[in-house]
C-alpha cells in the first residue's frame, strides 16, 4: 500500500511539474530565433507597454496594433544582433559603471541613489532598469566604435566644408552678452540726456574698478537715479545681434565692457560674459621635463619620495637632468628623451601637476610632488602662446562632417547585419 501511495504521489508531482512547465511556456515563449540568441514574448510585451504608456502620457498617436508589434519586434531583433556582436568584441560594462549612470538618473529626479533604487524596487523594475541601462551603454559603445571605423573624412571634404556657407555657420563663434540700457525718451531735454550719458560713463568706470557688471547694474537699479532696462540676448553669433552691437561684440575679449553706445532709445552698456566655438584658439603652452618614480615591490612610498628628493639634490648640485631622467625615470613615454614632455597645452596634464607647473619659473626645479602615477620632480624649460586656430578648425570640421555621416552609416551597418543574420520568426 505504501508503495502504491508513493507511486501515486510521484505521479502527481510529475503531473504538476508538467502543468507548471506548460504554464511557463504560455507565460513566456520564444517568438524569434536570431543567430545564436532569441527574442522572448515577454520582451516584446514589455516594449509594447512602454511605448503605449509613453504615448498616452504625451498624447501621441500610434500605428495600429499589427504594425506597432511588427516594428517593435524588428527593433528587438536588431538589438539582439548588436548585443551578440558586442559580446564577440568583448564590450562589457561593470556594475560600478552602471551604478554611476543610475546615480546620474537619480540626481535628475532630485533623489539620492538609495532613494532612486528603492523607488525602482517598489515599482518592481529595478533589475530590468539596470539591464536596460547596461544594454543601452553597450549598444552605444558598439555603434560608436564600429560606425566611426567605417567613416572616412578626406582632406578635400574638410577644405570644402570650411569654405562652405554651412561650414562658416557651424564654425562661427557664439557670444553671451550682459546688457544695460539707460533710456532716453524723446521728451528728455538736452540737459537730461547729458546727465544720463555722464551717469552711464560713471557706471562703466565703476564696473571696471570692481570687475563686476552684475553687481554695479543691480545697485544702480536699486538706486533708481534713472530708469534702466536690460535684454537677455542668450547665446548668439555676432551677426545675430542688433546691428548696433554686431561689429563691437566680435572684437571683444571675455570680460570687456563697451559703452556708452549711443542709440535712438538711450545709452547702452554691454559686457562680453562668455564665448564658445569659433576658430581662434590661442593656447598657453609649457615646455616641461620631469622625472617620475613609482612605488613598487622593492621601494615603498617613503623610499620612493626619498629617492626623488635625492635626484633633485643631485640636479641642484650640478648633475645633468636629462641623464638622470634616462637612468631613473619610470615614465616610459619620456625616459628616452631625458624626461622631456615637449610643449604641453594648458589643461593637457593632470590637475595636480598643472598646479605645480603653473607656479614654477623657467629653469626652476620643483619640489617633489605626488600624482596618481607616482612621485615627480619637474622643470619648466619655456612658456609660449601658440595659435592652434588652423588645427582646431580642421578638427571641428572633421567632427562636424563625422556627425553628419554617422546616422546614415549606422543605418547602412544595421541593414547589413540584419541581412546577413539568420532570423526565424516563431508563430
């Protein structure tokens, strides 16, 4: 009897397991085989839900259900192919990187990282969100690498772009200007206009003295000696400003103040607050040489510092810097050149190193200092201002041309991998 009961129980368990398996198949099934991967019904359902929710929230129309389902399935097939490609070329993002992206998303929602994670967990979408972030980052990195290698920019294209109207427009500098207007209505007498002109000149002198346009403007408005106004022009190219300012702005340096500029409606004062873009690039450069020692298995932190200090003393005593660099420096990129880093543009070295270099006079040896790579001593061999305008223009032109070609080349690549893939739709 016990044997029969055991057999019956085993049969019941087996039957239940079949039922559970059948239920799982019905809840989630394969709807497409894509090379070595698959697309699941649950993935398509989730994507459909996202699209419909977003469309409803933004009151956007959607195609009919059959077309929408077909388009989303095709998008999932393309994503699957790209993820397989990324796996083959070893593009992966670790959890720390994903966490940094989630932290940015949390900040955009005015939440801490923990608060954001808790909100996602309560909504039951935390793990799904993490994987979606990881997938998006992986696909973006893959597309950037693959498509950029397919794009060729010739010197002729760069030259044509720089000489084209579109090129000149893209490369034109944009300016942000602070503005103040002391109004002169037509009813003003000559004496009133002269008083306002003198007041405008006094404000300009005070702005120059305090080096603070906003403070002087705010105080003048509060004093209410004369009616004032201002216009926020936003970011504009020089030719987009009123004709009154166009030629003046393009010849100003950041911080410069111009005025009083006489116009029919009053006396204007402007300050160039910020500038971006443009082709003029005058860069401060420093010729540096250094010796770097890294702590290692046989030389700890204190011993490394002591060794660097000893090298500095030997140089001060008359030994040749370049010779000691070749014999001792751990910086493989400069050791052959006697520690010479050549001319380095401002911002082109680690911040902690740049702070030290900026304080050095020419031919002065620094005290030992630490960066992430090790302990250093450095010497400034010279300083100069270099005009990198032509080089900068060509780089900007190449980037602009690359951006214009990217989307088309991306679509071509996606069509190619789709046509070459094995895809079987499962009804």
